[in-house]
């Protein structure tokens, strides 16, 4: 076959047309795919970014409120179960017939003394381990030089307890204390009491820290549109409201604690003419814990099955408190706010609570912390027994403490006056109420077995609850206002509740003193507390410099599965929460006195 002229292959024109059509089709297909992809992943035409953002932060705010209510409910159930069980246990074990018939060979009186000793003595060491328990942090595996470029280094399994998990652990220990009463022996009651002593300070320190942190988070969610740093004291209103809610719930625990007495134990008690037959003096004339009180208070012994039912109900309430903390309480901090404890140093964690005591604001509040521990135990022991039970009988003890708890719960709302009044007014008002009541109790000796004195006793219990509500709510609010840096709050609340625990231990030791001596110590402590607090406010008004220890920065940078950014978010001061600008805003103007200035690396000036 001969080639065409010119030696060139002639191509059919339809080939070019087909090629052009294919190219155009591919181009249209690509454009159609891009259009479909934009329709699939692009913004919806009806999408309103501002509205969705508003809904997101509204859910966040509702979550914070849920956390506050859940933590308050858990604290109420936990303390109510603990007080109710301890009260019922001490009354049953006090009865001579009950001990002889049921436990003649195990010396329950001696066991009860050791139980109270374990509960009151163990918290003395709490200042050493509480910050470690509630300090939020994660340990990461040490990285070799060849691994430093790895984005996902493997973490060491396990995490230190944060605030939520410290709460959960402490509530679980309280549940363990309840479970030990199913089998009342030395090796069950005493170890569980020691465990309670270990958990007291971590529980209340983590609760106080948690409520304060929730107030700060709520403020952040309300002002999410603000691009600049919030002014100093912007979250104070939420701290006042949230602490008021918490203490309104907490004081109801004194009411919950009386349920075993009302629905179970009162049916077995003798009337006052029997139990108070040998009592000669009440009130300010009495010595020790109600001398002359009859050693038999039970007219019939409760069956073991009934005791198991009561313990089971209390155990269910304690288990419910654990579930509330586990399921309903959210985390107090975001994962990017974690602190690497290894890089900060264990020694610094142990030393920081003691270093914070150099702050004159905290030192001036020590007497108030001590009085706060004195007064709550005095109303449950000294006033309730030497005044209330001495005049009305043991069967009225539950009603007397319920009057105190209901009044304290209702009057916690009076602390909301800080929203309009100066912050010292509610605290001083509570101190004035207690001072007037202490003078009244010092001068009054009720008549034994005289039921006509009941209205006055209930009125004193209710007024004491009012003073307690103002005292405790105002102290927690004040600490939240003075120490806004979240890295310091666990240390501050630990110090507060540690001093409270020391005061409770002191009240336990003075139980055999005359009532006049107890009232004199209470009144002297209250006067010293008010004077120290007024002096602190004066020094703050004069802008006297205070000393704060420096929170050490991590000594090495680490990146893990939580820290994918170049800037290590686990370093102190990240996201504006460290010792940087926020600490500077918190500090007053420099003082003229050289004594208050921080020196060296241990303290810093704002």
C-alpha cells in the first residue's frame, strides 16, 4: 500500500473534535465536583455563626451550673451521712446495756475513743499531702534525644488526682466508713476512722476550690466576646452567688444527719425523767460532757436487722454521692491547663503551702479559720448537750440540730449582700451575732428537765445557725476574691481547712473543761479574729505590699498527645493563667516598708 503524498499520515478531523469534547467534559466534570464539594462542606446558607456561638456558650453556662449543684448535693449527702451515722453510733455505744448484751467482749467505749482520735488527729498531717492529691497534672515518659521530634510520645499510665478525682476519692472514703459499721470491730471501725481523718481536708479543700473555679469559668462563658482581659474583680459576683448556693446546700447536711434519729433511734430512747435523773447542773454551771447523764438511754435494744437496714440506707446515700461526683461533676480545668508535676518539682509542691503563709492577708485570717472550726463543733457538742439535751432530753437533740441546720441554710443567702454592700459587713455581722450569743450562754444556766425553756433554746440554735452561715460563706467568698490565680487556690483552701481541722482537734481535747472556760476561749478567739480581719482590710486599703511565693515554671518543655502546639501549654502562665499579667493585676501598689517586699527566687512582685 502506497503512502499518501508528502509522506505524512493524514488524520481524520473527527479525532480532534472528539479530543476537544473530552477535554471540555473533563473540565466541566471537575467544576461540577468542586461545586458539589462546596455544597457538602461549605457553610449552610441559613447558618448563623453568632447565634450558634451564643447557643454553645449557653450550654457551657448550664453545664457550669449543673456542676455547682452536683458538687453541692454530693457534699450535703456525704457530710449528712457521716454525721448521722457517727451520732447514732455514739448514742448506741454509750448505752451500757447495748454494750453488754451485744458486744461485751470488745470494749466499745475504748473503740469509740480511738475512732474519735483517728478522725480528729489524722488531719494534722493533711497540709503535706493535700496539695499533691488535688494538684492537677500528668506524668509523661522521659523522651530520648531521638524521640524529641515525635509528635505523640507515649505517656506513663496514670494521672495524679485533679480536683474532681480528689472529691471522688474522699467521698469514696466516707462510703468506706459507712460500710465498716456492718461489722463493728476494732479492725474495721478504727482504720475507717483514720481514713476519714485523711480525707477530711482534701474533700473540703477540693470542694472550695471547685466552686470558686466554676465561678471563674461561668464568668469566662458569659463574657466570651470580650477580647481584652477582664478587669480585676470581674468574677467576684459569680463567686458570691456560687459559694452561697453551695453553703445553702451544705448546711442542710445537719438536717439530713438527723433522719436516723427521727425515723429510727427515737423510738428506743428513754424519756428525759430517766436519762436526766442524775443531772444537777446545766449550761454555764456544767463541767465536761453533761455529768450525771444516765448510762442507760435505750428502753429496748434495736434488732440487728433494723440496724442493717439503717446502715444500708446510709450506704446507698453515700454511694449516690459518689455517682453524683463521678457522672454529673465536670472537670475543673481544661486538658491544656494541666501542670507537669515532675517538671515543677515535688519539693516545691510540699513547700508551697508553708510559703503561702508568709502572705500577711492569710496570716490575718488564721484566727477566723480557727474560730470557724471552734464554733461548728461547739454547737454540735457543747451547746447541744450541755444546754439542749440537759433541759429537753436526748429525744429532742435531733430537733435542736435541725433548727440550726435549717436556719444556717436559709441565712446563707444573706451573704448575697456582698453584691451591694462592702465585703466585710456580712462577716462582721455573723461575728456580732455569735458574740452576743456567747455572752448570753456565759450568763445562763438552764434548769434540768424543764421543757418550758424549749423556745429560747430553739431560738439560740437558729441564731447560731445564722452566724455560722455568714461566717463560713463569707470566708470562702473572701478567699475566692483575694486569690484569683487558679494555681494558688488549692493551696489556699488547703490552709483554710487545715486550720479548721486543728481547731476541731482542740475542741476534742478540751471536752472536759468547765463550760465557762470553753465559752471564754470561744469569745477570746472571736475577738482576736475580728481584730485581725479589720487590720487586714486596713492594710489592703493602704496598699501595703504582700508576699506571694513564685509558682515554679516547668524546667523542661514537653509535647504529648495533649500538647500539639509549638508553645507548651503545660507551662505555668499559659493562656494568661499563670504568674504573669493576672498576678500583676492582683498585686497592690508597692509599699514603703522594705519588710514586705519579696526577695530572691522564692517570691515575686507583681
